[in-house]
């Protein structure tokens, strides 16, 4: 039963990591375009909510994994 928590948490963590990698790649590509400081700042501000959401998803997934391990 608690195996489901572990696997669901692992899936959430992987989804969060994929989101974090997307954020990193998006900002790196923006930096390579040699944008002005204000334009680069706008890109980073646009990516920031996705970054925080992906980080939150990863943390929730890891917490589910830990709960599943402790209860199982």
C-alpha cells in the first residue's frame, strides 16, 4: 500500500527535476543570445515562477517518498 506513496513521490520528484532542467536550459539559452541586462532580467523573472513550482513539486515528491518509507 505504501509502495504507491513511494512511487508517486518518485514520479513527482522526477517531474520537478525535469521542470528545473527546463528552467536552467531556458535561462542559458537567453544568456547566449547576448540580451541586454533588462531583457535578460525579464526572461529570468518570467522563468522564476516555473522554477519555484518545479522546486515545490520536487520537495513534495521527496516528502511523499520519505512518508512512504517511514510508514512502510
